């Protein structure tokens, strides 16, 4: 249970849970949106692929948040992915 | 990897477990949604008619009762659903800031006569179905909570698979009467045996509400999100009314035309936009009970002339995938035998969640030591969720037979009977020691299920009985036997603390177990 102990208690655990739940959702949504925007297939198809895969992304981010012992790494990767993918999707705008 | 995953598996499972158990149980019951409704309205025995005729009678009733509404939706009956179900949506108010008019409540019509069904008022199987993803909470909170729990379930399944090193061997391992070992084995057998089913039902469950949970890909590709759904169906809601009055063509003829175009497949749903207008549209949806894809094809006709306007485009791979996922979750494709297999697989899901919850408590219990607060809390919630919910569901069915058929508001009373029994028993069980409470609540649940056939026989009488009611009541007896067996096993099991073997167990085996259970 090494990683569980490393996860620490109190604030550290709260931060990890928040990162997994909210950050994980944001990162998964950002990734799914970017995928939907960039996939070189029909609009409706790309949208559906993004939506279908979004839960897999969320689960992967969420589980990894509790697997990786270093909270700083967890927070930077997950929140970072959320900002990068979400920002990219915003900058690209709606598919022309 | 395995250790961190075992840890997260335990917590994900615990935090969502009680709600997941209720979702699994009521969802499993929902495989028989039309049958439960049919059982709950025993006096309703309609004369079956064809699809075209059912559509005609429904339209006639709607023209009399909601002629000026913006949209009508008609669900045509089939072998399992006996009544035609209709919804209408009122015309939006001219004020652009006013919210979109809500869908009016469902009306169930007799397919042959087109008058509302005259039978005892009940929510029927619809209640379990709605509860399993709305949890009787105000919209949209129930759906969000259900989605969060499903996400926890997905995480628990993935981490559970990673944790599990001997996935094939455990397929055949069930050691009875070995305390914690048995609970672990039971959890593994119920989980591994139907693992593809559990993973499928969880993921596809999330997909059913994906437009609510993750709408962002739509926003990235469509300036107007409505265009996305319009590109899946031939959407009639977006059609503007002309303002000129118009009369609908014969709907039965359109139903027959669409059916012929689909090589005889049935029409399951009729959506009529602006029904009293010259520009009215009739969209017919193909039934999906003969295929996996539940997102079925549709054809749109001009309402007044009956001219064929458009058909839904052939779906690409992603839309097809989403449709099949939806179909797998709903299980409409399943014939009677396959439906029973789905039902049994659903029960293994219930067993997996229940044994997992019990295991969480059992493996933290120290022999002879007084349980700490968190452990007692989990124990009590386990009793309330696992042992008392079946009693509540039995009470729902019993109330259907015991409340006077003509009583006003009886549909809501049936629902109240379920929650009062469920939460009332959970409260009462606090007065008893945990072990006794388990046994007594499971026994009570078993007795309530066993009472259903008897009450059915007494209140409805033998004359009205046919094979369907016998099969339903027989199933209730089987459920009573399963619950009774659980109570009997518990009563026979020696008390944990009194077992010497646990206290002298060898350090080596203890370590191995800890690794397995983690």
C-alpha cells in the first residue's frame, strides 16, 4: 500500500480527489472535444467518436491520479492537459 | 500498480456501492419493464390490433384532445407493450424569452378503441426504469449522481481487472463457509463470470446520457447544437408552421408505406410536427427490436399530402457504434430466452456490488475487537441498501394489489410504499445487532416476495389467471427463495469472532490473503 500512504492525508488527499474528479473531467472533456474537432472524418462522425471515447479518457485520468504517488505531477499533468486541450479547442473555434 | 489499483478499487466501490446496488437491482428489473406494467394492470386486456390501426386510433384521439399542440409523439404497441403511449408538446409562447414548453404527461391509449386505458392507476415498470437512472431526485441531479456512480463503477471495474492476477483460476473458485475468503471468492466469481457484461452495461449506460454528460464535442463541431441531433434523425421540431390550417393524411397508410420500405420491419414511433398546419410533418421511426442498433432509421413524410420528404442518412461507423451501445444497454433486441440471460447477468451485477460492499466491511473487521465508527456505518448502510431494498420493491408490487383499484392518487401511494418500506426497515434494523439485522431483514424481504403470489391470487382471483401471471408469480417465488437462501446461509454461518481458525492463522497465509484482498 505504498502509494496509498504516499498519497498522504487531509489536504493532499482532498487535492488529489478534486484533481481526479474535476480535473479529470475537464481533461477528458478537453481531449474528447479536441479529438472531435480535429478528426479528419465527417462532422457527425467525429463528434460521436469524441463523445464515445470521453468516458474512457475520464476513467484513465481518474485512475492514474491515484496511481501516481507525486501529487504535484498528478496535478500538473491533469490540469495542464485540461488547459492545453480546452484552450486549443477554444482557439480553433467551431469547425468551419 | 496492482496495489494502488486495489486501494482505489476498494474506495471507488464503497463510495458509489450503495447507489450502484440500487441502480443494478432496479435496472435489472427494467429488462421486464413492459411485463411489470402488464402485471400491475391485471384488468387491462386489450384486443391486439395492427400497427397502422393503432396509429389511426391514436391520431384520432389526439385530434380531439390536443389539436393545436406543436408536436405529438406516439409510441406504438408491440407484443410486450399492450397500450399505445402518446405525449404532446404545447406550442411555445410567442415571447422568445419564455422557456421551451414542457412535454405534457404521458397518456396510455387502447390501440383498438383509441380511448385512454381504463385500469388501476400505476407507474408500473416505468417506475423502476426511471429510478435506475434518476434515483427519484429532482432533474437533473438524479441523472448527474447516477452518471457519477457509473463513472466510479467504470473505474472500479478497470482497477479491479488490474488488481486481479489470477482472473482465470478464480473463475472456478468458490470456497463456502471460509469467512472473508468466501466473500472474496463470491465477489470474484460474480464479477469475473460476467465481466464483459459488467463492463458493457456500465459503459453503455454512460453512453445513454452522453449528450448530457459530455456535450462539448458537439459544441466544437456545430454552431447550433440542434443541427447535430437533426443530422441523426429527420427532425420535425425544427420545421416552421406555415400558419395555414391543414388536415393530416391517413396515418395508417404512411405506417404501411414505411414498413414496406423497411422490408416489413415495424414502425415503433410516430412523431408529428405542427399537426393542424398545412406544413405538418410525419416522421416514422423503425422498430429496433430485431437489431442491436437502437438508434433506428426514420422516414419523414409531408403530413397533408403524404409525400415522402426525406429519410435518415445511413449511419457512419461512429454513429452505428453509439447506436449499438445504446441497444446493448436497453436490451430490446433480446427475445424471451436472451432476455432471461440478460436478467441473470444483471443479477450477477447486483451480487458483485453486494458482495464487494460486504467484503469491504468484513476485511476490516478485527476478530474480538469493537468495530470503529466508520466500519459500523458501512455495516449499517450495507444492511439498509442490500437487505432492505428488495423488501421495498416487493412492497411496491404488494401495494399495487392491496390498494383499492379506484383510489385517487394510488400510483404515488405505490411509490411511497416502496420508499417507506425500504427506509423504514433500514431505520428499524438499527435497533438490532448487525448480524441479527442482516438475517431478519433478508428473511423479511424473502417473505414479502413470497407474499406477492398469494396476495395476487386472493385479490385478482383464479379466473383471470393465465400463463403470463403464473410466470410472473413464479418468478417472485424464485426471488423469495434466493433471498431466503441468503438469510439461511448467514444464520448457519458461525459468528466471526467465535472462530478460532482466524485468530491462529499463519502469518504466511495472512500475508498472501492481504496481497489478494489488498
